[in-house]
C-alpha cells in the first residue's frame, strides 16, 4: 500500500460520491453519501469528513496527495461553488475547496462537475486520445465540459462550459436560473419529466405514463419507451430534437471530434442518442456533417466524475 | 533592409489585401486587389502573383520567410478553402495555400480570415495580453475566431469558430449556406441591408432610406442612423438584439474576457455596440453578467487580418 493516491469527490444534486484513486485511474476505495437531507452546509461537510477520513487513515495520510472535487457551478480558479441552483445551498457562494481541505486535512482543488467528468473521460474513458470533444451531462441539470487543443476550456473566469444555459427555445420554458428556454429546462432528467407531465395534461394519448401522473421520473419514461409506448418515444424524440439543434450550434463553435453523453438520462442509450444524432446531422452546417461521433460515457456511473476530480490532484 | 519579413494576405469576399510585415508587426509594404471580377481562379492567382512578387524581389527573396493567408472557410490543417459561399469560387475546394506557395515561390500557410484577425488582435491589437476572447467579423459574412487558454480553437477538423452559422432565429431567414436563421443572415453587412429592404417593403415609416430602396448599403443605414433617422436606428437595434442574444449563448460556452468586433459593420461603433452590450447583458446567465468587455478592433481596417495572417509564418 505504498502507491500515491488522490481523493476524487463528485458532489451531485442528489448524491455525493468519492473514491481513492491511484495514478492508473484505479479506484481503490469507493463510497458515497446523500447531498441532500443535511441540516445545513456544515452538517454536510461533517458527514463528508466522517465518510472519507477513516479511508485516509487506513491507507496512511502520507500516501494521500490531495483531493479533487467536482461540483455544479464549481469554479476552478477560486475553489468556490457559486449560486448552484441544483444543490441544497442555493444562491450563495460556498468556499468548498477550502471547507473540504480543512475537513480532510489535505490540499483540495475544485472544478465544475461536468469539467471533472470531461477530464475523467479524456484520461480514462471514451475520449481517451481525443483533443477536441464536448462532454454533456444529462442529470438533474445539464452540464458540459468543452475540451479544445487537449485542454479544458475554463474561460476567463473559470465558468466556461454552461451548455445547459444556452437558450434552446427562445422565450421557452422557465429555467431554474430564472431565464427562459435554457437547454437544461428541456433535456435534463427534470426537463424530460416536465415535458411528460405537461403533455399528459394537454393531450389525451393512451399511454402507460398516465398511471404515473404526478410521479413520473426519467426512468419511467425510459422504461415506457422501451416497451414501445408511443407517447414516451415521442417525448424522447422531442427532447432529442432540442438537444440536436443546440449541439449543432455548439459544433459550429468548437468543431469537436465527438460529443460524449453522461448522467442519468444518457442511460437511455440509443433511445435518446439515435434521434440526437439524426437531429444533430439535420441541423449541422455542411462542413461539419458526418464528422462528429455521438458517444455514451465509457466509464461506469459516477466514476468519470470521481476519476476526473481525482485527476485534478496530479 | 536585412530584417526578416512575412507576407500576410487577407482574401475577402470583395477585396484582397496584403502586406509585408516584420516581427514587430509593422507593415512595411501594403497593397491590394479586387477578389472579384477575375475570369477564373487561375486569373486571380496570376493577379495576386503580379501584385506581390515585385515586392518580394525588392526586399530580397532571402528576407521573406513565407506567406500567411486568411480566407473565408480557410482550413489551417489542410490549407484549403472549402465551399466558401462569399467568394467568387463557390461550392468547390480550393488548395489555396499550395496555389499561393507555387505562385510566390515561398512557403504558405492558410487559416480562416476571422481566425487570422483574432491572431492579429491577440498579438498586436485590442486583445493584447488576453487569453480568452471572441473575435467577431461583421463583413460580407459573419465570421469568428475563438481564443481559449491563449490558443485559437481550430477544432478537430480545423473548421471551428463559425459563429455566423449558429442558428440565431429558429426557422428564420434563408442563409447563403442553405439553412435558415443563421446569425450571418441577420447581422452581416448583407443581413442588415436585407432587413432594411424588407422593412421598407412591409412598412410605411417616413425615412431617408426610402430614397435608396433597392440600393441600400450598410454604410447608408449607418449614415441615416447617425442623422437620427428612426427606422435606421430601429434596424440597428433589431440587428443588435439578435447579435446580443446569440453572443450570450457563445459566452456560456467559452466565457471570454472580451468580444471584439471587426469588419465593415463594426465601423458603426457605438450605434451598434451599445445596443449589442445591452442585449448581451439582458440575455446572459447571472454568473457572466457585467464581466464581458465589448470592444471594437484597435487595428486599422484590414490590418488585423493581414497582421494575423503574417503571424502564421513566424
């Protein structure tokens, strides 16, 4: 047990995952805790400490090189989480890198959760060897990490890559950010549920989903579509069209080799990605057509984000 | 006359400019020729050769390190101009770097005209010292160069940065590229003229522009607006709104320090850039608000593109 290890922490809207990772990207120990349900931010930090510190002690403090954290609205330059609408601590600036560093007694670096996943895919996953790609997370929200020339685009202020807040539908649906028509309002797990509930209210189609009115989840829509439920399939098609249109615009900016999908809704696989590919191609400028690969994350579940976060340490 | 020089060539939709530039970015000799009006591509290359070669001979071939070319739809990786809708040779692939190299007898490198301008601004102009910015050219078409982490984003295939073909208005006006609603169809010099002619047909406003129906230019709209013509001012406001909305989406992707405007329509200055700033801010996600500078190119006329193209040589 003499190898150097890095702690990777992925703070999500619902759950927080962590792992102790070696330089080869092997997760030696893995664990997690709910992000929600804590009395306050301090209580969450205490739970995180209690979950991780025993592992640090077990492998020996000397072997732990530091912690990397991925979190929504995380800023690489400042180490802060800023106004994250999908976390329990909304509307505030949280000095998360400092809090985690103090709690664990190791150096800590923070970045956006989607940026962490992009780094994970680039080093260990579907984007291995790629220099230009876009990682899109379809979870509680929609996040993204843009890699160009082999480097993550952080932007001037560390906040680059908010594809979820590109306006997909002008004057469209209200988004959690307070504006209207953001991609996230349509193509996140929350967004697709919104579409389903709205269509059930407005339309009279016969569909399995009608039994679940008010308690629909992205998973239920996915299952219904797999059973051939035509409304569920239409919901995926509608979601894919908005995603494909918006991605076609993103391609015109960074011209990536691939777009890699990650997160809960991406688990729908071809059900979502096939129509996304179709609508992407239909909307692309001719010079980009038939060039961009549409891929699903090659890393199990939360691993990409944990691995990417841990890679910040090296 | 012993200093090493680079040839910078800027091939535009209407005119082609060139210069012999030293390492300090001083243009020692400058010249130009029309891009249009030649019998064919070969005739253009002959004219270009006849215009430039005497200057090469005069300074001495030994001092000329090579030529850099900026051209619409120019590909840095291949040296080709591909399907440029705003050049006389449409719908074909032109091996321009090779043609120029053969004609001038020097090594030649090619890039997109807007990318060349971005490099020019970064090394010698308004973006000096910036690592993250967007250069937008508002000329016959709309082009762009995205710089992140101090590097131009070329993308996987060398075609990144086509902001002019981001869909600004879904199902909007027909664009030269064959699709609908591209930014270029509204906010290029051609686009703003289209708006003016269309409004004159549809509306009955009293306006100076009515005397110019059918022969309106971006310059005439600019002059009318400066005289306080309310239709002309409204045309700028409409154009600025579409530009501001689309730029707000681009900011969400690369989070730049500044957006720098360049080209014929950018000469309208505050008349265009003040409302662009207003609509940009109104459409930005909160984390980006009041951070992005809106600037006009600091380099005279075609110099940014010539300087940027010449910088490819070093």
